[in-house]
């Protein structure tokens, strides 16, 4: 239940802080006084998109905050799932907008995404405005009404789980069929490509090895010359490094006893001698291996040309990628070969899922058919009491293909009198009739769904007199059943039956036009209803009529 509403710097409202009460409350005020502004502020709290233009001129930010009592409603799981502190007696929702266009939302002082705010808002408040009457002609709305009153949520969830698997399998089957068709058209080309790559006998690292061999052969004379010179510089008997090193070692060793410092040098030079000797032997060994073989070089170049041609043809850069492409072609050819078997398996799996969906959809249909009968009976009773004694209301359910919501087309058929045939309600009902139908539906839904707060924005459009009074009585009954019902109205018959009465008005101040909302006392309420009855000139008769409506 909405206990308190605080609005600051929102369009025409400087600051508003008002307590709201349980039961049936009414809000009245002249057209343009600001009732829609208050609804707009509540809409922002429920997760609607924000516009910085709604900030009061001259202010840098606006704040909208509401306190809710959730103690009678089972909403704790939402807070646990979203890691938000839970206080059943005082849930605080706040929305802040800045002139720079930034928007922030909080639940119990925890910053939340707009989607989370909307999710909670949908569980706290239902705002019924005039444009929602258009929903009555929407099939998905009609289906939602039936499902709500059928209380088939568990069955619907179970069906949707199976339908999701069925739909995924349909997509899988379609993908396979499309792929099979493409493959059949391209099988000769795929086979040619595979054969070409298979016959190339590709080895993953061969390109790098052959490129190295080719470069070595192409520069064999330079390599042999460099290796020969290196061997001579190291081991030549006259000028080689090793003979000269041996002479230096001999010289140092001859003085080691009289000059011990040479011992360290000798050890280091002996280590160098061993290393250089090893290098000289390696160089000599490689020198013998370097040989120019024109036939081998030609074979290597032909092999590399083949690899380069394949890489260019298939738009890859490595042999590994060619091998991967070859293996993928092999997989595709194998899949084509075995596709009929795979198709048969998928079709069987799809059939099994379809049968399961049909069973669960049939259960949904039976629940909806039972609910439809109850809806028809209740709607006739409610609408008769709202001034339509000859009304006919029928809920038709026609079988369709499987869909995400089942396999039922729902239609609300309506006729206000016995002489007119039943037709879709949006096509034949007047504005006043639709208002009465929507109020009746909302009253039924509110009994099935324990929604804390319901706000009706001029649900009384197109009605007056006794009918308006009966609509008010219905809202009274809704408000007496552990919920809060608020009606924004222009009709005195409805305003008089509210247990609490608020008035919205405009005032001209030095700072411009401002809107305010106040709780009316008994005397103020008499005056407000009298004004609704007679206009600005309130007569004694209007005062008396107001008292009669208020049963004073």
C-alpha cells in the first residue's frame, strides 16, 4: 500500500508531501490543476522513462519518493533475489532526475537499474488510465486476463519451458535442412576442394622447413666460404686462434710457480680453448654437410609453389589452416553423406517435443475454458448492476498452432442488448460501456491478484448518475479487501463514496504557477462536491445535495 508520496521540483509542483490512506480514496480537481502531474510522478516511480524537461523550471534536479507498506503481501523474495534490504513496514522507492539528463533509482537506498524498479513497481501499483481502455481490443490483453483469472501460471510456465525446447528444435531442424540443401547444391565443388587438399599430402611444419632448406641451398657457396674461413681462423696451424691460444697457455704455465696470478688466467683460457675447439669441430662438420643439389632445390621449389598456390586459392596463410580447411570439408562431406539419418533423428525428436507441448497446451486450454465460463457469468452480473440489463458477454477460445502462450486465440465478444449480435468488444462498445467493462475486469483481477494499490484515472468516462454511483461502490468493495484503491474523478457521485478525499489545485505565486494536493476535511469535502455539482457559484441546494451524496 502506498503510504506517503513526496514530490519536489516536478513540472508545476514545488514540493508535495502527502500521506495516503488504505481503502477507497478519491482525487478531484479542475481540469489542468495537476492531477496528471501526480500520475506522471508515480509513473516515474514505477520505472517509466524520464525526461529532464519535467524538472521544474529553474531547478537543477527533481526528487520523487514513495513509502509503501508491504506487510500484507508476499514480496520478500524480490528483495532477496536483488540483494536489497527488506523492510515490510516501510519500503522506500526514490527516483532522482537532473537537469543534465541523468536519472537514478533507489529501493531502500540501494541503487537499482530501471528494469528492477519497473519489476517491483508492477507488483506494487496498477495505474489504469483512459488509454488503457484500448487494450480491451488487444488479443494478448484478453488472454492475460483469462490466464490471471484461471490462475494457470504454473501450467503456463511448464508449457513455455517445453515450447522453448520445441522452438529451439524447430530452428535446429530448419538450419540442418537449409544446410543440407546448400550442401547438395555444392557437393561436387566441396568434393573437388577436398580431393585437391587431400592429394597435396600436407604436413603442418613442412613449409617452414623447406623454406629454410631452399634459402640454405640458394646461398650454399656463401655459407661454405664463411664456414671455411671460420674454421681456418680458429684452427690454422700458423695463424689460427687455437694454436696461438695454446702458445699463450704454455707461456703462462711456465711462470705460474713464480707468478701465481696467472693460475686464474690459465684456467679461464683453458675453458675458452675447450669451447673454441668444440666450435671448430662443429663448423668443420657442417662444412661437409653443405652441398648444392639442383635437383633437390627444384623439388623443394615445386613443393613450395604448390603450397603457395593453395594458400592463395583458399585465402589462408599457413599450412595448418589448409589442413583445418581440409578436415572441415571432410566433415561437411561426411555430414552430407549421413544427413538423411541426422534429419530423421531430429524429426523424431521434434515430434516427441511437439506431443509434449500439445499435452501441456491442452491442459492450459481446459483451465482457460473453465475460467472463461466464470468470467462470462461474473461479467454479466457485474455489468447488469452497472446499467446494462440485457448485456451479453462471451469469451471465445479457438484452437491455433502452438505459440509461446499456448494454442488458444481468445476473443471477448459483447452486445449491450438482445437485438444486436455478439461482436468483438472494441468494435461495438461505446466509451462508457468500455469503461464499465474495464472496471468489472479490474475488480475481478484484483480479487485474483493481491496487488497493493490500484489507481483509476477517470475510469468514469462516459457515465453519470446511478451508474457512476455503482462504479464507486465497486471501487469501494475493492478497497475494502486489503488493498488501496485511488480514483481520479470528475463525478460527484464517485467522489462522495471515497473514504478519503484529496483535492488537487493550482495557485499563482510570485514564482509562477504551482500545483498542490491536500487532504480535505469534512467541511472542505462538502464544499468540493457542491462545486462539482453546481460549478463555481455554489448554491444552498448544491450544498444540500452534496451532504445527501455524502450521507451526512
